[in-house]
C-alpha cells in the first residue's frame, strides 16, 4: 500500500495518523507541494484533483482523505468504522463536518495566514469558529465524537481542529476540544505533524 | 422517519431523491429558509449548524446530507451503499467531492448568482469548473460514478452538478455529465426540484 502525502497537509495526516494508530505497514511517498509535484502529469493520473493524499493498494486507487481512511478502515481496521446505521450515519455526519467547517473554515484560515492563500480570512475564520463551537458543545460529556470508542469521525476532524491556532483560531476557551485533543494524543501509536506535537 | 428539508436546497434534495428512488415512506418537514426557520432555537437543538437537511428516525438524529443518505441507505436501502472496501472507498471519495467541488464550487456559485451570497464568484466558479472537468472525464465510458449500479456517490454529486447552470456554469461542453444526468432522471421513482425537471 502506497500513500502519497504532503508533510504539512492535514488531509494527508489523517491517513498517516490512522495508519500509525493501527500499526498498518505502508510505503510513504512524500510529495514536495511547494514544487508542485502534486500537479505533475504523472500524479494527475493518480488523482485528477492534483492534491494529496492519494492511495494505491494493489489495483485500487482512492483519492481524498475521506475516501482513503474509509478504504483503510474497512479493509484493515474495521474497529474504526462501525457499520451499523446509527453509528455510521453519525460518523459520516462528522466526516462531512471535517470537509466543511474544518476544511473551509479552519484549514483555509491556516492557509491564508501561513502561505498567503487568497481567501477572505474574516469569512473563513467565522466559518471555522462556528465549527469549533459546535464540536466543543458536542464534546461536553463525551470522550469521542461518536459512540464509546475513537472512530474515523475523530481521525477526520482532529487535524484541522488541532491546527486551528495556526489560522489564528485559538482553542483557549474550548475545554471540550482541549480534552479531546489530549485523549487522541494519548492513543497508543499516535504520531504528530508540524504544528501538532506528540 | 421525519426529514427536515428546504425546497430550494440541493443538499435536502439528495435525501428526498434517495427516498423517492427507494420508495421509502417518510414525513417531510419543509422549512422556510428565507424566514430563517432553520435558525430557530427549536431547530438548532436538532441541528446545531442551523442548516437543512436533518433527519429524525426513532431515537436517531442525523444532520448533514452525507450523514443522512448514509444512514438511510444502510438501514433501509443497502443496495445503494456496497460495503466492500473498494466500492465503499470510492463512494466516500465521491461523497467528499460532493462536499468540496460540488458544494464550494457549484453550489456557492449558484448561491451568489441566485441569492447574492457574499462569496467571490470568480473563485467559486473556477472551483466548480475544475470539478465539472473531473467528473466529466471520469464518466467517459462509465454509466455511474462507482461500479455498475447507481450508488450514494451519484445521489451526492447529482444535485449541484445538475444545478450548475444556475451558477452560470454551463454543461454544454460536458457530454459525459449530460448523459449521466439523463440516466439518473430515467431511474424509476425519480423526482425533481426547482431547477431540475423530471
């Protein structure tokens, strides 16, 4: 199994974190995103979006972090994706939250601040802040986003919530989020990324 | 099963379309989004995002179109969500595409043009157009986005692709998309919405 990843990409980190927590062996292909390796003709045949992450496992190619972590969990780590309708519906709800509030709010704010991407910071921060309020309220009295064990919902939401301060969205007031971050960091096999210390 | 929906919401339509195609009976609660009924304190207890759609089925509440159609398919219409890793990974890849290119590209362009939302139309259209190219290329030689049958991937991507012209993203040059739209409209039980004629 080969994972195409970028060192500072929170989306790539979702896959690397799941693979680390489950102890699954894989080959890492780390692309230089500043040099635009993700836009090369060769890589566009793997992922027409020109983005990391992408995964190749035998004859299967999957792109997008959500597709990749779903594939990995179903094939190699089913405990991370309980398939009963109630749990799965809610996991997919939070996976969508990861693709909306986390990505277009928190991650875009980080990209504006860190690498000067051309989005409206006030708008992305408002979107991200709304997301932080929702996830923090949900975590009151809960250990994990869905059910009694960590799932793909936690994996999908964790990176850009933990990186939110890099987009000047501070977590100081969010006790539920801070405790949840600590719980995830305490999982056996946890790995960090730039901006998220183990 | 009660679905909270908005008449002009493509995200709500994903759930209504799946329910129509599968013949599942449900109660429809149509909110007046112009009047802000989705922001009422009562509704915020159902969905803290203050958005449609949301679903209540017995003791289960799910929000976000992706969470809702996953829940409905798993519980009542499993043919729409094959759970083997290869198919499921790719379905989740396209569900993520629906939450990115379709929502932040095509749907946001439509919202700027139709109801004057404050996003940068040039940027949202470029995002949407990139998505149309990817999905059109993928549909060359394929009937459906994943595998040999329609799945949640098609349900998730269809609404905002079909509504793209309302955001001034024309489909004239995209033969693969046009044929796919015709195939979806020909499915038994198909229902439309404003902007998508049966």
